[in-house]
C-alpha cells in the first residue's frame, strides 16, 4: 500500500502486508542496520503476534486496525526518555481526535498512554494503546495500535471501541491519513522539546490526561494494589497517587512509575 503523506513525514516508511509485530519488525531492521535512521516507521494492518504492555498480547482484527512502530533516536533529551511514552499518548489523542468530526466524543489519555473515549452511551472505552520499548543503544521504539473499523462484535474486549463506532456518520479514514495525523502530532511535540519548549509539552501531556484529578486503582507490577487520587506527574512523568489511608490513618503519596491504572469514577 502507498502512504504518500506518511512517507513525507517519516525518514523511511516500511509497509508490511502482514507481520508478527511491527515493534519486532522494526527492532530487526535496527539490528541489521545500526544506521537505520531516526523516525523510521513500520506500518501494517495485519499483525499475527501483536504485543501489549506488561507482557500482554494485543489482539487486532486484520484489515480493521492499524499497527505503527516508530524508531526514535535520542528523543526528548532535555526532559528525559521516560516522557516519551506519555508524549506519544498525547500525540495519539490529538491525531485521532481529528477523525471524530463533530461527534460528542471526549478523548483522554489514561496514564501512561492508553487513548480512552467517552460519549453519551459509553465511558472510558479503549481506542488505542502504545507499547514503548527501549533498545540496547537507548533508542526507543514507540508501537501504536489503533482500532479503526471494528464493529461492536469484532472488539477484542467489551471495554474497547473503534473510530468507526465512535463516529458512525464519518467515512472510515484511510491508513495514510491516520498514520500521517499521528506522526505529525508526535514529531511536532518532539520538535517542540528540541526547540526548548519542555514545559509547553509537559503542560499538553497534563491537559490531555484523563487520569489526573480522578480516583484510581493502581495495580503495580509486583501485585500490590493502591487506591487514591491521581494527583500529579513527577519530573520523570511518573504518576503520584495520594493513597487513601487505612482505618483513619494519614493519606500517603505513592509514586507509580509502571503499572495498570483503573479509573474508579
Ligand atoms: C497496550 O495497550 O497494551 C499496548 C498495545 C500496543 C500495540 C502496538 S500495535 C503496534 C506495536 N506492535 C506490537 O506488537 N505492539 C504495538
């Protein structure tokens, strides 16, 4: 498939009719060529072994979803690479919002980077997810999965949604338009950091968050569970939760750098 707009934005754009995982395909390209350029992009509509965060699988119906992986060399040096997954979440939220037309859909980012959609009939349905992986040389692969044309019956879980379901009156966007929209936002935010506008980008990430200011349950990688108010981001982009005190004890601040967040209301 030809993706002319996306090709213009990426330094190299590789379309695959099918692959196991675009993150793995891009990792192999980098392993084979240490000079693989910054902002190389791999895209497919058919992944046979897509991977999600925290070791989960990413299930995506062929032809109705998009998988995009982007190679970032030395991104966001001034604020630190731990911000890159959060910035990618904001870029995705902004890129996808343009395909919803005038439909009454609110898109927000669940920390660290799931794009959730809410409208009159459904709340916090997952439209898109991101798996960011660091390579041994410090480069980052940002892997993005987007539910484009799935019907209700084709959703991988009842908590998911798709662009087609959110904006049924809109034409289903073509792959080039979606990839280009996301790349434009992501590269724009990364360029802003390179130009010194760190605080502006952090403010965008904060404004796009659906998590900050809400009651959450955090499931931590070791199995611990914390409930409380998601209050702010640290200088590294970790989530600060004011954990509810047990039996009248004082609330305590817990810094969550990795884990799964559930919004409680
Ligand atoms: C998540 O929500 O858990 C993250 C899902 C990330 C899926 C994308 S699809 C493109 C890239 N290739 C993969 O194998 N995973 C990511």
